[in-house]
C-alpha cells in the first residue's frame, strides 16, 4: 500500500457545468492508468455534442482531457465573426513534435493558454459562470526515448478572480509527487486511499459517474494502462478506434 505516500489531485467541476466530465488517472513507478468518459457538452446549449475519444495516443504519449475540450461562439452576428477552440487538435500537433514530454507540456500550456485567453475573453459572462471556475485539464503520460521512467505531466487551466485565466503544470516524478505517486480524479471523491489495483479502481470510478446518468457525463468508458513494456488498451470504444 502507498497510503503514507499518496497525493490526491481532485478537480472540482460542478455536476451541472457544461464542461463537466469524468476522468481518473493513477501514476506509480510501475504503471499509469487513465480512464475517462466520452461525453462532450456544449457551453451554448444544454445538448451534448457527439461522443469523442478523450484518451488519445499521439507519438510516444497518451493525452487525456477533462473540461472544455472544444468550444465555438459567434460574437458578432452582423459581421458573422466567430471564435473557436480545439484542445485535442492542438495537443495532438504539439505531441507530434520533437522534444521531451516535459517540454511538450510547457508548449501545450503556452499554446492552449493563448487560445483560451482569446476565446474566454470574448465570451459572455454567462458562459464563464457555467465553467464553475474550472476550464480544462490535460494529462500527458508516457516515456521519453532516452529515459525509461513513466512520466505524468498535468496541465490545468482555471478561472481566477475577475475571470482571469490561470494555468498550472504539475510534473510526476517531480514536485507534484515527491514519493512518486499521483492521482487525479474528476469529479472529486472522498475515497483518499490509493487502491491496490489501479485498473479496477479507475474503471469502477468512471463507470460509477457514467451510471449517474448526468447530462454532462456519459458515453462509453475509455481505459488504458501504460507500463514500461508499452501501452495496453483495456476498454477501447468504437469512438477511439477510428
């Protein structure tokens, strides 16, 4: 058990927020397990968008998303101008570039931060209120070619006072997990014990959120396990196999 050494990151996303979703990530020195739902919801309406693969393999990394993964808004109907945001496409492009995962995480924070700043700066106050303070989280997991260490970098965007965009990045191993153990969950949970079976816990947690039948959490479960031997898809829905 890692109980004395655990660290918990809980993403506080309101269940009624349009950007809400479910994500569970566990990192130890032996494995990284990532589970997510498939639902994408709209900030401009109560309707859900088509399901999408939010646990994605690109290059030598896995990227998982929670929160505002895409957004479009027409802000001047007379001139028919619109703003749009696509976190998945941006992250895919950065991860396809050369460099370490840590360097790519920093580029992702800078690139998405600039895009989100423009999008949210032009969005109505009602849209910002729907975000409930949390905007987007991106977990990047994998191994660098020159170093056989399972790495997890988590980039997070939130809204500070006055609606200002705030970005943070957490590295594990590193300052985010001095004992090498890191867990990310959204919505938050009171279960603070790190389970012996990370795959079982991640699946049960995300599936329990899907089973709540909320408008912002749903679709098929996506589940992947990364070890030093490579990547293993455990639950691969059709939306992730295209």
